[in-house]
């Protein structure tokens, strides 16, 4: 019986391992079913296997997708950027560019507690370098893909970020005004006027310039001129 069992087992065809293409299809199914950790682990296993091949780009892009869906936005941003650097004309370039920008937006979003609700918002009272980077990426997307699938939300998000950036600049100008640093206040407000900020932001900047000029001493005013 032992010999018979061995003979049967030896004669049975070996079960072939899944190909990288099949495993990538499984990953997409796992992502759709929110089995994100499983998808991520499979992609990490596939990354060295597919590096330098036509499948390597898809693996890199899907790492960004799983990172984003897992809420690991800096990780997702890094994977999307790596895909775009290695495959600038790849089939996932449009979405990768938009998602890279969105990953930056997600990193700066905060939650505000309201009456019986929570609401996301983008603060503008701290370092806004990430905000600017996100806006630049969105502007690149809008210019590169004028009829793109995500053009409408990208345009709205870019406007919102530009508004937050303008509010940030106004707050700095207002700070200088309160500290009676009138020259610095005017310089910051003029920076707003030189930008492409919304009209009401520029109106506030002009108002600050007037207040600074009215409050400045003759000596300060002559120095500024």
C-alpha cells in the first residue's frame, strides 16, 4: 500500500505556482474586497520578482492604491511618485498623478468637531509646504489632462488649496500689523497681490496695506519708499 501510494503521488501532476499575472489579478480582487493587508503583502512579494519587467509598473501602482486605501498616505504618495518616475508614460500615469496629489491633501486634512458631526477641513495656520506641493501637483494634472477623469475634482481642490494658502499669507500680514511691523506687513500683503489668489483675498491684502501705511510713522514710510 505504501508503494502504491508513492506511485500514485509520483505520477500525479505537480501543482504549478501562480504566475505573477495571476497573482496581480488576485491582488485586484483582494483590493475590491478590502483585504488590503493581504493585497499589500502579495505586492511586496511581487515587487522584486517583477522589477524591470512590464508588470513592475502595475505592482508599483497597486502598492500606492493599497497604501491609500489603508490610510497610509505618506506611503501611498511615495509609491505613486515612484511609479511616475519609473513609468512616466505608463497606463496608470493619469490616476497616479491625481492620487499622489490627493495623498498629500489627505496628509494635511484635519477633523473639526461640530454639533453632532465631524467635518474634515484643511488648516492654514501652520507650515503649508505640503499644501503648496499638493496644489502644484493638482495644477500639473489639470494642465496635462484637461479632459481627464479627475479634472473636475482636481480643479475644485486646487481652488480650495489656493484659498487656504491666501488665508495663510493674510494671517502672517495681520500678525505683522498687530506687532506694528508695518513694513513687513506691507511686504507680505503685496506678495498676496502678486499671486493668483481670489479677489476677496486680494481685497483684504489691499486693506492691510492701507492700514499699515496709515499707522506707519513718517520715518518708516520714507524707509519703505
